[in-house]
C-alpha cells in the first residue's frame, strides 16, 4: 500500500509528493515539531508563575530551563541511536510521541514548582533522543538516494514551518486553549494532543527495515555498538566534517534562542513574543531550503556552508544597531537563508555516505555531539548577557561565527567540495 522506493521522476519535490510513506512521515514530523515548539512556548509562559531560585537571575533562569532540554541529549544521545538500529523505527517514533503526549498531559496534575518543571522537560527531552535518530534513519529507507537532497530540504522546510507556526502562534493558541478549555488543563491538552496526533499519522507507515547480520545481532552489546560507531566515524572524516558544520550552526541557534527573549523587550514586544524573531529566521530557512530542493543539483561545488556562515555573521554583527522591527525581522530571515545553506547539504551528505546498518548509531552520535556543543552556549549566553549586555554578546558571536566558519571550510573543503 505504501511504496518503499517509488520511481524517481526527478530529483526535486515532485518525486517525493508521490511517495505516500514519505509524505506520512513528513506530515507526522510537522505535527510533532509543532508540538515541540508550542511546548517550549508553554514552558516559557509557565516561568512567569515561578519566582527565580535564590541567586538565579531571570535570564539565567531561562538558560537553566533550556539546559534541561539539552542535558538528556548529552547523556542519552548515542544510546538512542543504538536502540534505533535494534528496534523498528516506526515503533520508536510512534511510541516516543505517545509518551511525550502523556507526560505533557500530566503537567497540570503535578505541583507547580520550578524543579518539577525542569524534571518534566528533562523527561520529555530524554524521550526525544530516541525519536530524532529514528526519524533521520527512516528518510533513506523511504527515499531514493538521488532524492535525498530534496527530502532533507523538505524536512528542513517542515522543521522551520513548525518553528514559524509554533513560535509565532504558540502564545495565541495557548491563550485560546486557556480560555476555551480552562486554565487548569487547556494548554497542556492542546500540546499533548498534538503529540498523540503525530503518532496516529505515522502509524500507517510501512517500510522495509535493514536486516542486521546474525553474528552482529548475537555478539554486539550496546557498548560494543557505541565503540563501533566511534571507529566508523574515525575512518570516515567526510561524515565528521559535515557534523562539524552542523554543530557550529546549532550552537548559534542555541544562543539565539536565549537572546531573542531579551531582543523582544528591546523592540517593545512581550517576552512571550520572542518567537517572532525565531519565526522570521524560520521563513528564511524555508526559502533557502526551497532553493536547494529545486535547484540544488545546479549548486554543486559551490562553497555553500562558507557562504551560509558569512551571512549569519553579518546579521549577528549588525542586528543590535537597528531599531526598526521590520528591518530586524528581515535580518532574521536573511540569517535563516544562511542557515539553510549549511544545514541541508550537510545533513544530506551524512545520509548519503552512511550505510543503512549504521544509520541509527551515526545519527545518534550526531545528535549526541551536537547537543554536547549546545550545552555551552545555552549555559553561558544568559549569564553573559546579564554581565556584558546584549550588543556585546551578539557582536562577539559574529566574530566567532566568522572564525569558525572560515576555519571549518578551510579544513573540510578538500573532502566536501566533490559531494555538495
């Protein structure tokens, strides 16, 4: 009923639209990503009901909450990838959505304490460590190799579309849910319902799982599989180089997630409306991903990641020197285009160069490595902003992005220029 690999009529979006299994995965991911973003807005909104812990400033409180999302990836990221190679991917994705939905629905039943909020976000983030590598590993099983760039562009568009919708209308949706369904459980019911809906959408997906060799199944334990993934990556610098580019990209967005909360105040917006800046960046990423999805084959051998890093650095450097809200949103969109030029080609490269039997472990390690790198900007951005000020932090980030971007491309162009 659901074809595993439909005939590719082209290398763009047209072939993907005829792949019903991929379309279900795509739509399910859209709903799940939307739930993630609205849940994040809900957590920020709930912080208003809690007083900061002793010695913890307001910006540091935001950073602490965001760290509760990141620490599980540091602890369990690679483990999630190992289980993806051992268990059916659909079971992991559907089960993860159901568990996250149930945990969200439990929120109004728990004591309203900041520590409880941290524990709940920690638990939901832990479950996400199994969903993320399963999702990435499922794409190559449903899509032909020549369509992977378009597939990743479409997934990036979906992810950013969820960013736009989730952050931009997250607060209005939660306000409506609170007024229509009640203050006690309305908001949580909406977010939990989105997770359950995502699980229902992905349930009909059928795809052929790669078979693990019998001796591989019998002899390998989780630790052995983890060390195997490390050995594989060590022997494949191409994949490691792509992960380096992605890690730098996510570090910038991690810091921006904290900074946009204060940026909202600078432009006369409410704190809960910080998502407008992230949403504008999402619009840019959708536009950039659409360009790559349609004309990516014509952009081969171009230094796309380097161009992307320079675009992001330019935006960060000039952002706080403007006081016009529309111009600021336009700069965010320009930053998003640069981010797409980094993220889409690098994720496609990793999928193309990784054998199906290693997908879970490699994507789990990628998730692990990225989130370890995320921990530093999440931990220090808030306190640095409290001490140095927003402008100093943004200009400093601009310099760092230029240095890292040029350095990364200089050290990776010899192995990347032939495949992107």
